[in-house]
C-alpha cells in the first residue's frame, strides 16, 4: 500500500520569551497535509549540510513557507538592510543550500512568499527590498488591519502566462490574488521561467526550467484557506501529485 508522501517544511528560528524556537506557521502545515495530501514534518534550521543531505533522504517533497523575516541581502549582492529589518540567518543557512541540493536530487519543491524569494536567490537572482519604492511599482504590502479576512483577501490581478503550468492547471489567464510582501523579484535567476505577473509587471510566479521534478513558486499566499480557492487547490494538487510520484518511486526501489 502506497504511503502518503512526507513533505518537509523548513523552520524559522524565532525568539519566544528568552529562548530560540524552530517554528512554522500552522497554515503551511495544514496546506501540506490537506492541500497536498502529505505527512508534514518540520525541518530544523541548523545550517548543517550533512543534516540537510540526510533530511533529503527522508522526504518526498519540500514546502518553503513564508515568514516575517527577509533573506539577508548579502546573499544576492544587495545593499545592507535598513535598521530594524528582521532577518533569520539560520534559515538562510539552511534553505539556500537545501534548495540547490533538492534540485540536484530531484525532490519536488514548492516555494511560497519568502520561499519564492529564497529559490530565486539560491539560483543567482536578485530582490527588491522595498518594491513599493520602485518607479512604476505598486504597494504590495498587506493592509493595515488585524482582520485576517481583509489581510488575506484578493488584492490585485495576476496575469497568468499562456501555456505555462498555472495556465495548464487552471485554464485561466487572469485571477485575483492576495498580497502580503514588500520584497520581490528584481532580477529573475536564469533557470527560472515567469508564470504570472502583477499589473505593475512584478513577477508573482515562476517554475524552474529543466528541473528533474516539480519546482514551482509563488509570491502570494495560496495556503490561506486553500480549500476555498480553486487556484490554490490546483497548485497544492500538482505539488502533492509530484510528491506522491516520488514516494511511489522510492517505495518501488525498496521492494526490488
């Protein structure tokens, strides 16, 4: 009997009280389980390549979640961050090599928000640190509210690239998505292919061209109430299917 695929989710390292904790938002765990149909496990951000290699042997897919922290700009030759910017060096030290190794090993990969930015950086791309301050770009930050329904509500249009994966999964060329970020793609890494754009031209989705397995990322938050959104359901189903395919191959190799 085919077991459910194991989906690894890298953790943030954040202070709770006086101590650092490895943590992941519940919505990502819920989407990995319910949307992708997997068994989520949390990957501690230890920044140790031997640990990363060992963990990749245990998982059938990786979901790179969003986070309040930003990728440190030194990783993409950016200007130093402004005072008060939240960083997570332990996560950077874990996810950036993890992404490259996962692509080498053919482990399915889905990036969301910070995860979207991490994949671009890991493969040689650059980021805007404050999209809203760039000429011609709109403000992609969340509205100033404590109402989560408003915060995660549709914020702007997404133009889906014809003949891309998103178009194939949904049959749509335009949808509305939420928007909760201020960093964004400045220069897309060479191995990435844009799948969707905001009305100001900012890249909001891409795939990794030529990857050995599913490798896709989005700037918005499809995990938020994914069960109510057909676009979100399509993304997590495609990711889950790729994870199940890897699980099937792994189980088959063990029974030979």
